C-alpha cells in the first residue's frame, strides 16, 4: 500500500536534483536511499550484537591481519585444480 510522507519543499527540490543526476524519479531515488539506510542500520545492529564474540586467541592465523592471511592463502598451491590442469 503506497504511503505519503510530507517533506519540506526545499528537501523535495534537492531530492529532485539528486535523482535527476542519477536519471531516476524522486520516488525511486528516495526508496533506494531508504533501503540503503535500513541495511546500514541492520548491519550496525548485527555488529553491535556480535561484539566480543570474535576472540583473537581462537584465530591465530589472523594474527598478522586478514589481508596478510588472504595473501598467504593466495600464494599457496591449490591442489584442488591439479587434476583438472593435468588432464
């Protein structure tokens, strides 16, 4: 069911300008903004709820940081593809 939200004229004009720059109608632009904000709040809530559950002692492989671990994994040979490569 559609809803009506009253906003100040200045805000509507600004939204029209921004929406036009993205070649969108005001409604589509505002809906995208609202969904983006909802997702951001949900992510923030999830991070808040999970705070303290990750213990560095449980993950010594990440002692040098996540990026270093990813680089280590990428530099290791990948046996999963050996059979396919040697066919």
